C-alpha cells in the first residue's frame, strides 16, 4: 500500500511541475576536452492556439552543452492552412531562445490537439543530429 501511495505521489509531483517535453541531440566529444560531449536540447513551447485569419507567437528555447555556435530552428507538421511567418529562424550563439510567429489563413482547418514538431540543428556542429520535440497546436474558428 505504501508503494502505491508513494508512486502516486511521485507521479503527481511530476505532473504538477508542468514538465515540458524536450528533445536532445548529441555529438562527439570536444577537441579541447575529450571527456566533454556536445549536446543540444530543444524544449517544446507548450500548447498553442491560433484563430483562423490570426497569428500566434511562441518561444522556442534550447540548451547548448559544450558548444557555442548558432542553431537553426524549424517548425514542422503544422496544421493545414497554418504557416510560419518568422523570417529568420536561427538562434544566435549568445542567445538561448527565439520568438516564432505562425499565421492561420482564413480557411485554415479548425483542429484541436494537432501534434506539430520543433527541430533544432547546430549549424556548425556537422556531426550532431537534429534535436526534435512535439507540441500541440490548435486552430480555432474566427469570431
């Protein structure tokens, strides 16, 4: 009984902290210190909603471990009729996030809980694969 109660309390703690999913990519160790592995983590922006013929802006955040270069961000699998309007999707070496704007056209299909994806790729670290994570985007009817 104590195990069940402890498990439920642990689960509630994880849910209650509002953990956001994240994706991680790793590369080989750095040349200056072979024990340091380079790593890129992208964090999901949380659930988003955009109205038909409207825009939404959200933040994509990353963590860099043992490298400092620019990171390219891409938003994939958006709902039909929704597109990214942000022109430059590169996180500068001295930043750890970027604002991304999306627009739903007037005829965008109304959807709930559509799973879209954020990917991040280190531009100068060619051996590192992209880091990806999913987030939910909803398209609401125009009023």
